[in-house]
C-alpha cells in the first residue's frame, strides 16, 4: 500500500495557466505541495516553485491560499487522510483479523513502507522538528500526531486492553522510533519495533 501517490512531475494543463481554475486549481496546488513538502520539508520549498510546478497563475494561487502556511495546513489535512487513515489504519485493519493482530499489523505496513524507494518518513514529525512546537504548523503537526494515537487507542479498546491512553502513548513511541530508525537506514526497524510491541500488549492486557 503506497503511503503517498506515485506522482509524476506536474505539468501545466493544455491551454495554459488560465485553463486551470476553481476547485481543480486548488487541488492541483495541494497535490503539488503534497509531493514537494513530503519529500523536502517546508522551508526548502518556495511559493514560486509551487506555482510553477502546479502550472497555475500567481493570482490563482493566492485566490485559494492567502499564505504558504495556509497551504501547509491543507497539506497536513491531506497527509492525515491519505497516510494515516488510508494507508496505516485501513491497511492494518485489512491485514489483521482481530484488533490485536491489527495493532501488530501497523508494523507490517511500516515494514513495506520503509523499503520503498520513495520512503519519506513522517511529515508530521518532520514539520514539528522543522518549525518547532510553538509555531502554528508545529502545533498542527502535534494535533495530527495525537490523531494517530487516537486510532491506536481505538484499536486497544477493541482489543480489551487496559489503560488505553497510556498504552497508545507507549505504542506511538515505538511507531515514531521505528520511523526515525528507518530514516537512519535500518530497514528492519519495523520488525524490531513489532517484537517490542508484542511485549507491550502483554503488559497492558486486562486481568482475566
């Protein structure tokens, strides 16, 4: 399951920039931002490059986004939908028959992702570290990371585990740590995290 769409370089539409208008123009800008921000971060990508790659006029860009930060927020929203919900949660639920298996399957999904040529790590972590926790984009990233914990907590509740909030925070440390380790070059980071995750599940099993 791909964590991000397989993008080809965005080309201007036939008929020139003026032909791209309305909702299609906005989505084209967001899709272009998704590709660039996910791979290169925020500060390295300028507005002029985004406009050029999206094939829209500058006026069109600012009609939809009053600032680059506003576009980053739209990117984070799409990243949550495509990466967190469609890739991690949905694929893990498909791979496991029980909530416990689905929790562990998160690291199977990660294992496939870590071996992709276009593995780009977690944009929420990247932006938080790049912008800082006090920046509006850093705070937004923290909120999206909390949503990931929420999905884990839901699975933990379905699995009948106790102290599911504490469990989800510990589990999320394993998720984030495995991503950082994979970024360092450890292709087996997901497998290592999964073994620790099995122990964590046993620690949080409700008494019989």
